[in-house]
C-alpha cells in the first residue's frame, strides 16, 4: 500500500489510524498516496494556532517576518527538483509545474520584498494621514492596522497544489496571523511534500503553520470573529461555506475565489494576420493547454468580431493541431493530463451541455492520441474548441468546462461585447487584444465592474506580458459575482486583509506613542547634540533642530534662475509677476527655498548620516518674496532599522516658515543613518 499522507498538527506529524482513501496518478492511474484526516484534533489545531502561533508571530516585525519568508523561498527553490518529479503525477508538464512551483516560491519572494519596502519595521501599519478633530490640534485621529488574534484557514483547489497554498500563506504570515492549510485531496501529496520541507527547514515559528490533509469537516464550527477562511474552489461549495452560522452570525471573515467564465476579446481594430491577431490566437491556445486548461483564470469564452470568427477558428485549430497530449516528460508532449478520471468525466459532461447551443469545431471528446501513456488509464483529453453562433444561447455564459475547452463567440461592436461578457455574471479576469487606445478605454471601463482583473494586450507589451491567466502577487486576484466576490493578493492589500483597521483618537503624544511616528503637536526634543550627530540607536522620535533665520535676497533669486535655467516669469519678470494674482511680484523658486532650508539644518561633517535618499510630500504653501526670512524646523518623524543592513531609514518632518511664522513649505526628508558600530545587522 502507498504512503498515507500525514497532517501537521500542534507541532507534530499526525498519521490517521485508518487506511485512508487512495489518490491515483493522473497519468497512469497507479496509487500515489492515501489520505485521511481521521483522528485530527481540529479544535486543537485552532487553539494551537491562537495560543502558540499567533504570539510567536507577534514578536516579529513585518521586516523580520519578510526575512523569514525570503529565506524559506530560497531554501525551497534549492530543492525543487523533487517537487517537479512528484508534480508530474498530477498530470502537469514541466511548464505546468513551473507555473505552480516556481510561481509559488516567487510569490513568497515578492511578498518578502514588498513588505520590506512598504511596511515599517514594526507590528503596526498606519493607514492614511492624520485627521484633525479639534480646532487647536490637541485632538487628532489616525487609522492603524494591527494583526487579528485569530487563525487563517486556507482551503485550496486541486489545480495548484503549491502556488495555491503559498499565495494565501505569504500575506497571512506577513500580517502576523497563523495559518491552517487544507489542500484539495486529489493533489495533496505534492502539498504535503512541500509542507514537510517547510517544517524541516525550522524557519517558521512553531504554530504559525499547520497542515490538514483530508476532510475539513467541522473546521468552521470552531472559528469566530478574529478568524478568516480563504476558499478556492467551486461556487456551490463557496455558497455552502458562506452560509455557515459562524460566517453569518459570528463574524468569521470569509473570502471565496471561484471558477469563472473568463473572456478574451479580439478588438474590432484587429485584422487577420496582424501581430494582434496572432497574439490573440496564441494566448487562447496557451490558456486552453497550460495545466490542461485546469485554471480558474483560463479563457472559457473567446469573443471575436463577427467577420473574423471563421479566421480565428481556422487559426486556432491550426495551432491546436500542433498540441501533443501525453505523459509529462515524454518526448514532444506539450499538454498533460487532467487531475483525475473523475475530473475528465466532469469536463465531458460540461462539453455535452455546451453542445446544446454550440458545435465542436476542433477536437474529439471521445478520442485522444496520447504519447507515452495509455488513454484508457490516464485522464487525458483532446483540446476542444467550440463555436457558438446563437446569440440567445445561455450555455456558454453559464456552463464551465474546467479543462482544455473554450468557445468562440461572435460580436457586433464594443457595446455588444461588453454586454456579452457581462452575461458571465462576474469573472476573475478578462483580456482585450487591441492596438487602439480608444477601444481599450471603452471596453476596459465596460468590463471593470464585472471583473477582478483586465489585461490589455498588444504588440507593445506582448514581450513582457505575463499573460491572461497569470495572477500576480502585486495585483488583486478575485472577482465579483460568480467569481466568488472575494479578493486575494494585491501586494500590501493582501496583507491588510488579515489585519484589523482601527481609528485611534487622542493627543499628538498618544498617537506618536501608538504609531511610532512623530505627530505635529507632539513633544519635541531640542538642544544638546545635533540630531545628525546621533546614530540610529541614539536618535529618538521628536529630536529636533531649528535653523535660521536666513534672508532671501533678490540677488539669490536672480542667481538661482541663471544658475539652474529656471527663468519662469514669476522669478524674473517683475511686471508679469506683479500681474499674477497668486504672487503680486517676484517670488523665490520653490526649490531655492528647499535648498536654503537644507543649508540651515545640515551638519556638514562626516557622521552617522550616510545619505539623503529622497523627499516626500513636498508642498509649497506661501510665496517667498525678496527680503523674507526663512526658518526651518526639522524633527525626527520615523525611525526604521533595516534587518539586513548596518543602517536604517529616518524620516524627518521639515517645516519652513517665514518671518511671520507662516509655513512656506512642508515636506519629509529621507535619510540613511548608521547603526552603532558593532551592532548586529
């Protein structure tokens, strides 16, 4: 008997006491593994995540969690050959495995990088700016994000056993929320292998990740308002989970990503034989054959201008003729098997339903030539292209064949294709192939309410495009209506899905303490050592230097105009400047003001400040005229140590005021400041 998959429960591997159900190879039907969740203490898993995993993650900052994920991704990538070998049993070709395995590891790396760049080295993330709630500035509001004190349950589909769980795990981990991973049974043996290597790495804190192989029955019974469920699978199952009493009444956060009738549209500007025409056909065939069409983002409906339907069908059929179906790794094979014989039968039932209003123009549901395997024992199917000329047909917009199947449908004009695409009742993604930007705008805006993502493809972006069916870590993945109404990924958005946004009200000093970002009106620390003489450990929020006054002369303005070439009339033409209602005369260049301000606060000698790497949020508020005097107040606003370097980032609040105390410019100065000598990186 083959190996019985184990679950990873409360810090140890659990083996079910029964024999479990067999999991068969998609290629030849032999038994790859067995699966059972009998005896798993689901309530114990959830308690362990909350009591052990959550506190362990809470001790780490966003940057520290990101560093762990980066190391994990590199560790897994170094041993990916064994994952590729086992992936072949799911029917995946090497190309398919790359999308799943390398795509999953790449998602970990993407989230690690995003978190280090865009989140603080802290456990609190500030959302938006301050809200002044009182006239004197002593009562303010600030939105913050903090980690929920629950568990993220991730229920995945069979088609992406690696990427599917890593794309959910990464944002939850960065957010500081422990995960319970529940893979789909059919391909769980690959998930279990990757998970086993994760546990063996010892990189993730105890309790931060657990694995449930087998049935997830009863999991939702133990969840509450601090917990979340991210589900990928059928719309029917999503509806059942969404109706669970704990989702409806206890506030469990539920997100669903369901299969959808995604569309690809050929623009009316495209002609047969053009680059865009070829791109459309190539993309259609790719989406039909990668993972044998078992992608929630695959193209199910191909909308084509009516006069080009024949040409598209012919060109697509010619390209499909070159597809070689067979065992992964066999010579010449370009498309593998479906996940199981049951899945193949389900696809064939859907094809029969589609033929009520469409006809098959390429492929034979009953016959398939297979290389390197037996068509009777493996879950192989020929790519099937259908054509629907019935404008009143409902099947193409309601029936999804989750395999290498797509239907070509003709349309009349932009408004018509927008209406046809909307009949899918909400989709994960649509693509539009056009070189006409006016067409692109009209159709994109028409599609957007019904889709989570829209790709516009043409000859300009084709080389860099990741394609119709590729969810990217930095872009949202999900869609309205039939697509589940959920949203995953999206860069930092995916992390914030697992966090609670809270409005904090209080004094400037309170908000400074809570958010670890100095707030105007909070205490300043003046006098003593110049802040630029302090290393990262010595600096404190509120450290301030006041410089000035410095008088701005007409000669300064003239020199700056000549030196820089910025001879805009407001700086050089007294008569024209006087006629300007905003200025009423010659004014200093804004960048002259900023340059003079720097001269008032900079300490020129070598020291802990290594570099100025930017200015944020620069605003010029009051015109500066000749003979005005400037004073600058520079305050340490935010201090962010880098976990992988011997320096950190310091954000300074800069306010430049004139002799009347009116702010003439405000901005943030960004510097790199050294850590103390010998401090650990």
